[in-house]
C-alpha cells in the first residue's frame, strides 16, 4: 500500500498578495491570515492555479484588512501589562 500523499505547497503571488498555496482534499477554496501575517490558501486537488490566483486577487482587500487587524492584536498583546 502506498503512503498517503503529503499536501503539495508552493509560494505564489496574486493581487499584490504573496501566499502559500496548498492542494488538499478539501471541497472549497480557503484563505487564512496566520498570526504572523502570512497568508495560506488551500484548494481542492483539481482546481487550477489560475482559479487560486483569481480567488486571492478578488479578496486582496480583505487580506490587507485582516493583516492590519492581526497587527493591531499583536501590538495590544505586547503592550499589555503582565499579571503579577
């Protein structure tokens, strides 16, 4: 029996957003902004790269806003006083 396939990951850019693309056994295209501000996109195995790029480009404004929110959260956590 063959070992399970690892998801294939590659770095791409679309709409001024650099992102990490992973092909997985998922049904929908998913986009996430991680805690460190990097963007991860997962797509179904048979979805083309052009569709993934278009998906990210269409949501570029949302990604920028999500990155800004994450940056503000990080700043608040860093400036919060530590409990005694």
